[in-house]
C-alpha cells in the first residue's frame, strides 16, 4: 500500500493568495497582543497575573449568583447583593493591578527591543499600531470590567431574578457595556500613556499604581481636608471611572457613605464627560509620544 | 518583469535638525540585487526609513513601486520585507512564531503564514531550529531569522540593513549566498545596505553610493568598474621614459616600482601603449587588465566628488 505516502515540499515558493491589508495587520496585532497579555503560549510566570486577576474578578460574581440561587429570603438578598455598579467596589483593586501590570507588557518591550521598527515596516503605521494595541488592552480589560456583570445578568435572568421586562433587560445590558467600557477606556489610556514614557515594564507598572493611588490621595486631601472644590475629585483616577459607572446606571453615591456623598454634588454629565476627557487627554499624549519616536534614522 | 524602476528618488532632501542626511539625492533602483553604499552616517538607514514611509522627505520626491510611501504606505509596505540592522528579535519567542506573526502582519492568512514561516526558515537553513527561542540562538542564526521574517510573506523587494553584521567569515559567506538566492531563485529584489564593499561587490548587480548627502554613483556594478579599467604594464627597459611618453599622449599613468598602471578607456589606447613602448625601445614583460575593485571606485568617487550614473 502506498496510498498514504506524501511528498513534503519545503521549498520556497511565490505566494499569489489573498492579502488582508491594513485591517488584517491590525487584527493580527490585536489578537497577538491579547494572547501575549493573557500569557498564552508563554512561560508559566507570565500567566500568573492575568489568570489570577481574572479569577479574582469573577469570584464575587459566582458567589452572588450562588446566593441568589440558594438563599430564598429576599431581605437577606437585598442586604447582601450589590447593584451592578456597586460590583466594581469588589474588583477595583483587581482592575488596577490588571491595567498596571498587563498594559506595559504590550508596549514597552516593542520599543525596548526595537521590534516596533518591524511592526512599522508592515502595513501598520504609528496610529494604526497604537489603535491595535489600545483595542487589545481595552478588550482584555473588558474581560474583567464587563464579563462578571454579564455573568451576573445572565445568571439572574435564568434564576428569575433579572430585570422585569425585555426592554429593562436590554437597558441593563447597554449600561453594563457602557459602564464597563468607561472603566476600561480610562484605565487603558492612562496605563498606555505611562507605558509610552518608558521602555521598562516594572517602572511603568509602578508609576501607573502611583498615579492612580496618588491622584486619589491628593484630591481627597484637597477636597475633604482643605475643603476645596469637590470638582477636583474629577481628577481622582481611583474613583472617577467607578463614579461614572454609578452615573451610567442612574445611581448616586449613598448618602450614608460619609464624605464621599459630597460627590453627588457633581452632575452625572460632568462626571461622565470628565471620564471621556481624561481618556482623550491620555490617548492624545500616547499619540504625541509615538509621533516623536525615531524608529530608524 | 517590468523595466520600471522599483525605487526612484528625485532631489530627495532630509534634515535631522541641523544635520543634513540627504541633500538632493537622485537615484533609481532596478530589479536584482542593489547595494546601498556609503560611509557611516552617509544617510543609508535614513533612506531605508524613507523607503518604508517612516520619514517624510523635506524636499524632493521618492517613489517605491511607483507609489509615494508617505501616502500609500500600507500598500508599499505590504510588498516590502525589512531586516533591520540591530538585533531586535524578542528572545523569549520561538523563531517560527515570530516569522509567522510577521507574515500575518503582511496580510497572509494564518494557514498560509504557518506554512510559509516553515518554508522560509527551511530556506535560510533553520528548518530544524525553528522552534527554538530566538534568545538561545547564535548571532548567525538570529541574522537568518531576520532574513526569514523579511521574505516569508513573499515580498517584491526586501530591504536588508547590514545583514552580515556580527557574522564570522563562514557565516558571512553563507548569508551572502542566501541573499543571492533571494534574487535568483525566489525572484525577490534586494536593496542591501552595507558599508562592507567586498560583500556588495560579491552579490550586487548595481550600486547606489551615497556621499555627502548626495548620490555619487548609481550604476550597474560592471559598468562602474569597467568604465575605469586599468592595465598593469610590466616593462623591461626605461620605465620613466615610457611613463613620460604615455603622459604626453594624455593617458593617466601611475608608477608602482618597475610597473606602470595605465587607465584605459578604449582599445585605441592599448595601441598607443604598444606604440610608445616600441618607440622607447623597451620590452613588455606583462600587460594585464587590472579590474578595479569597488573599493578603488568608491574611494575615488568620494575623493573627487565626481558623480557616475548609468542605465541598466
């Protein structure tokens, strides 16, 4: 029998097939960056932070779904279960860690090694390269900013505890996506901006955490300690994205939440606009930084 | 294959602050292997960056495949391969993964990119090593990976920036052979940027020589050398007298001990040499064509500031 015999031709041949052009290149970079950030096909150490943070982001959601499924007492459920925007209170630290450690992984090595030059020798240019990277960061951040809430919505719906009507269900879905994107976009642009200033991943991660926590401390001291304008809280990157989610859901900081209730003095539109404005400012900074980088000379 | 130049520049000027890298460079690059020569800092890498559409000319026009790389950059770069000078490969990535990724970046579907990554790595002699992390490879192997990623997507033109940098003589020979194969077997045009004249002379069909921001030569290698052929004249007799007579006949002569080196442009001048030697009563021990090396041509062009342009 020779039917199974094959000739394996390894010679170099010309290629006449289809080429996907610019959008194909962008898709490739985005997918590759996501795989890289999630530690896929990388050493075990590179998988620890993404896997751990994603698990931690979903654990509260699983617990809450379990409570809804197992506890029949509505009063207990009302006391224990958070609203959709309140869920971010459980995972805010996870989001900080994820954006601080994963985003630099996607930008810094390309510049440090010079691989950026090879990317820019493809159909990509600086802008499309950055859009591809930002899309990758936003997409993987959305795994933890949107994913757990979608899990809760789907589970509540299956358990008969979801929104009352199909319209309400769709509105909730839209708010989950919009709120999650608010958080992901601000963290993406902020961490990319910091990563664009250094080729060292560790430095970028440290500075990202410092800026987020520092902005919270400084604005907190100014507003609540020195009694300055509450609008300074719009520069509090620790709180602004989650405050924006509250406003997207039409909720406000609870009045019994001490000094934080002063944030209710800021209109919802101003909060959400500030979220977008900071996202735009940081994105513009990244764009400006990359325009100045000399790849070859 | 079209006779149109694959790259053409007309009065290209590029300044970096107070430094003028290119000061009105005009040139064409035709099919085959073309050497891009110049001293360090002559603007070779700047020109490669402009061909890739990474830098906009301050003045002049540059076209690649008949397109402006600044306005049609994606279309131009899709058909280009690029191997940078410095070692820019990520150490923790397998050679195969990198080559496949770059092929996908240039538009190949994943299945084709996978097949061609293997083919390209086999073609450069890394078939058995293709799943090794690049960081564990030798300098020679890394240079081969850079070449493989540059050709895996079957580009029309590949730009190689100092591809033999850091290689030992044997590895250099192998790399030059691979570059020659790119043009002859794979049908890929090559623009080879190098400051090593000897290797350009070995593999290139034509050269573009940069000097002082200008193109001082842009011609087929054979034309450049043949236009300045010299003959070595070993004499038995009065060498000084022969030299004086030849100079009186307006020939360019230099003396090297008992030998004369005479620049000859056409056969009539060979007859003149014969007649002069006979008139002086000397004997010719040896009359030998001395093909000038690219180095001779290069140094003379840069010294004299002459410009040589030839058609291919």
